[in-house]
C-alpha cells in the first residue's frame, strides 16, 4: 500500500478514536426559583408549561424551614431558602437568616462552586431579578468562595432606576422578570451553559401586596409563560445538539394562611413548597411529600455525576431525589 495512503488511514482512525468521546451525551442543569408561590395557589392556576414538564418527570409538594423546633429550624424567608437550595444545608450551617445576608458561611459550598471545582472549564450562568443572589449568596469573586467566577451574568436591573423606575405596583419587577426570562432562554439556546440559575421575583411581590387574589393568580400565569420560553430553549438544545438537560423548578417558601400575604414563620402553609422537574428517575420520597429544599442540591449533583469532596458532602442536610441506577 502506498505509504501516503497508509498514513492517511492511520490519521483518520486516530482522529475518530480520539473524537469519539465528544459524542457522548452532555449533561446540563437549569434550576429556577419562582418566588413565594403557595402550592395550593399553583395547583389552582392554569400552568400549561409547568404541567408539560411535570408530565415528563414529576410534581410534588415538599417543605422548607428545617426541623421545626430543632437546631436546624430555618426562617421561611426568601434569601434563606435560596441558600438552603444552593448549599444543601439549613440556616444553622449556611448562616443566612434573612434577606440582609449579613454573614453567609461560605465554607458550605454552593452548587456553583462544586461544579467549578469538579469541572474547571464548565460554563456557569445566572439570570436573576436580584443581584444579591450572585454577589452575596454565591459570593462571586470572594476569597471565601475560591474567587468563584461565573461565565454568563444577567442581573442587577433592579438597581437601574432610570430604565426601571420603581413604582408602588411593582410593575418594574414584572418587566425585569420578563427581560431575565428572555435572556435566559437566549443564552441557554445559543451558549448552553452547563449550570444555570434563573430567579424570578414578581409572584412574591403580588403575594405580599394582595395575598390570595386574582393578582397573584395572574402573576403565576405569567411566571409559567416565562418558564415556557426557557423550556422551549432546552428542548431545542436536546433535539439539535444531543444534550441531556435537567430542569428543576421550585419556590423558596409558602405563605401564611389564611390571606397568604406574609411569610417567615413556621406554620405549615409557610413551610410548604413544591417542586417540578423533568427528571424521569424520581424516587418514592420525591412523590411522598417529604422531600425538602435541601434535597435539590444532591439531586443536581447526582444528575451531573460530578465528584464532591467528602468534607462537603458529609455536611449536607439533604439527599438525592433520584433513583440509583
């Protein structure tokens, strides 16, 4: 055989053998927090996009707030709930007790730091109507978080009072939520970050002002539309790029009965949350109503299959809601 032809054949097979692993299915995660939506109000509202996702995976009520009366009892307050999701721990560990986020204990790593440490080249993204989620909870750029740096950042618009003048009806938050959801869908569809967090606020604002009301119902319907455009982007990626995506949607707290305006305490309605996901291998505990906010991080890690330092994993207060294969 001609030496040049032989060389070309060797090169062809070598390249194909080397490239082959890149055809394995990439795994991507998006988690979404829709602020302050009581489970009963969600279930009473038309949410076709959430229902489509749940039909693939599942929907269930769950809880937040730690152990009522125990050492881990945790206020049912927004930033506190976010950090319980991010770290898989309750407030007695992560040390976020209110929305001031005065002194978070960053020794309990967030899902973003776990991902960065396990896969340094992974692409991380946040799309948020509240900048403190990135700067304080994730602690981007802080020594205490290993100088965590995100690749895609879309937040802080609530501080732009010229473009979004603050009005008593909180219409500026509605507009920012919409902007955030459009940008999230665009970046997911075109850039496909490996791990993304989407946070939308308007539902909580309507809950505080009106409680159980047509205004809250309308806000939930709008949030469902916003989730729908993100879900559409994920479906496009899965269809055209052969990727496997996990989406996990939840709320950070319930609301105090009977008017559902306030939250922060330990009543059953304030502690009750819900979860929607497209995961197909959900455990019985997911469906039992006994799943907790702190179970989400282990579930995301389980799906991604990333290694976690034992010093971190042993401190988790939750465990995966996915069945072991």
